[in-house]
C-alpha cells in the first residue's frame, strides 16, 4: 500500500512540476430543433473528447453569442450541431474568439448504438489523430487540419484524461468529403500483432465554407460544388413531377390513337330514326306471320285435292268390276 501511495504521489508531483500547460477545452452544444438521433450522436461525440464541456441549447440566429459562453467556460474552441428542417445537420468548428470557423454538412451519420461494433476503448483515454496526405495538398485543407488539431487531441495531463493510448481517430478525404473513423488498437506493442477494431461513431463531413472570424467575418473559401439539401429535394420533386406529366401526355396520346383506330360508322345507320326502325320490325314480323298463314292454307287445299282424287279412283274401280260381271 505504501508503494502504491508513493507512486501516486510521484505522478502528482510530476504533473505539478511539468504543469498542465496545454489547457484547451472544447464547447460542444447543439441548436434548438435537433432530433433524438442527432442528440445521441452528439453524446457519442462528447465521449470521444474528455476535455469537452457542454451547455444548454442555443439559438441558430445568435451564434456569435457562443463566444461569450466559451469565455465564461474557459473554452478555446467550439463545436455546434445545427439542425435544420429536423433532417439536415450542419456542424460548425470554430476557434474562439478570433476564428476561423468552418461550416460542414454532416452526412451518413451513424451512432454507436446503431453500429454495435465490437471495438471498445477506455473512456477518457488519449487518442492518436491520423490525417490523410491530401490535407497537405491545398491551403483550405491545411487550415481544416489545423482546426482539427486543436479539437480532437486530448491535452496531456488533462484532469479527466487517462494515461493510456488505446484508440485512433482517422480522418480521410475521398470524393471531396472528410470521412471520420474511430478504431481501437488491439494486440501487443509489436507492429506485427497489432490490429484495428472499429468502435464508432461514423459520419462524413462535406465542407461548405470557411469564415475569417468566429461565426462571422469574410468568406475565405467557399465550396463551388455545394448544393443545399433543400435544393436537392426540390430537384427530386421536379423530376417526379416531370415523370407524372409524361404519363399524362402519354395517356392523352393513347386516347387520340384509340379514336383514330376506331371503325368508321356506317352512313346507312342514320337513315332511319328509332321509331322508323320499330315500324320496320313490326312490318317484317307481320309479313312473316302472313306468309306462315298462306302456307298453312295451301297445305289444307292439297289435302282436300288428294281426298277428291282418291274418291274418283274408287268410282273407276267399281265401274270396271261391273263390266267384268256382265261379260261373264
């Protein structure tokens, strides 16, 4: 126990002698109107930064007032999650109070609870921040890298930090987007046996513009390829409307073709009215009935004629028999 106490005293003395020099704090807040999913994402983001501080929700119309909050809480930088239309998330990174400030659009946001990765690291441990080589290619990427250097690394000898390095924060650039990944370092100290297991969260930042001041000032750089999510939704609605209009036009064309393909009406059908057709039907019916009666009368006459013919034959036979008797 004495040895353990002596070790703790030695560490405290080292901290006191070296001093907690890099006293950097990050203010992490969100604006009003944020939904539950982005709120959980902000909570995961705070857990990655043990040197972060939190505050109540702010109003997006009065972002420069955050400089005063940072001054009261002794924060050197700030991160604001700005929600719009309850579905679009904008992330601001700023160095307070002088600036600069960078505005990003967050895409493909996934919280740690959604991902359920097997990676795990000690809470409050200091990370290794790795940057892509493309960050050194252009001046605005260099400025972003410098701002990230003041936000993600945990200061040495911070009271809430642990003296361990067991995870890495990686920032890559692909397709004009900044991809964020958090990995756990597993295995022994040798390079051959070390492996990376993802922890989370995941998100992608699309840079929009860089301002010279903190939340205000002249625009140092602006992304020419950027289109707001509302504009993209408007384009999608126009495309769906165009498809609907094409369907209506095709229906009209099919109706016209159907009329063209219908048979031509017989001109003789309109010679007689409906009443005239009735009369014709009656006339034809009466004529058929009269013909039937005539045929029945003819049949009776023929039968009478056959009867008279048979009577004549009988008389002739009787005369012949009488003549034969006389001769004998």
